C-alpha cells in the first residue's frame, strides 16, 4: 500500500509515526475485528484506539469505545492497535468559520471550541506523549519510543463492557482483548519514567 510505504520510509528515517486505528468497531459482521486499514495496519507505526474517560480525571472509570477499530490486520494478522488513549468527546479549539463548526452546532462547546470523538482524537494524545519522551531524550529511536509506550501502558481493564447508543438504541459489547486494546491504555507518566 502506498500509505504504508510512505510511513515506513518516514519511520526508517527516524520519524515517529502515530496513526488512528479507525472508527469501524461497530461493524456487526465481524464485531469490529479486522477493521484497521492503511496506514494503521503497518507494523512499524504506532496505531491508536480510543478510550472514553467518562468526564472524570480518574482512570478507574475509563472504558473502551465501541467504535474503535480492532485488529488483527486482515492480510498479515498483525496485532493492532498498539495501544489506546482518551479520544471520546475531546474538546479542542476550532475556527468558528470551519465547516465542521458550522455544520454541527451541537458539537460547539463554547465559541471557538468544538467536541469530537474518534481514534483521530486519541492519536494526538499519543503523539504528545512521544514528543515529551523525545524532549526528555532526543536520542530515542521510533522503535524505542513505541516499545516504551506499549510496555508502560496500563493493562487493568474489565473483561468486557457495554454501551447503548442513545440515537439508535443499539447496545454494543466490547471485549477487552489484545485486538481491542493492544498493549494497554497510555500512561504518560510511566512512559517518561521508564
């Protein structure tokens, strides 16, 4: 895949590449398994799934989102995602003239601030963690950063959880297996102390 070739070239040139797993976890045919596409299916990159923090600062009530795509990768059966991070109802700044801002007024939190959910919202959290690690030690290779993030990720999960979509009234169940959460839930403090 051209996207995979591009991210591998960047990785091999010392650039840490962090990508979203995708938001196809609710696919009913496969229960969301095997839904990670390029470039998230590449073995070199750091592929990120999404957790929801339930609006609290405590990690003890955080749960996996049901929309987060799951591994394994379709052709080569690589375990993905690599880890998960907060990505549900993430608030960020957005120009008031942006198409998303004007098209979805229900997502406007306050003037200039917008709320979105998805693995694309979790990806910058992991990217920030990688940058903090590089700021601490500029000599870290992409492989070492990925290994540290995965090794230090929290592995305390319930066996499963459910979520009922308020719009469709459909209840989804998520199993906290390696193909849903990868190596675990990002722990920036542990990664920096590793």
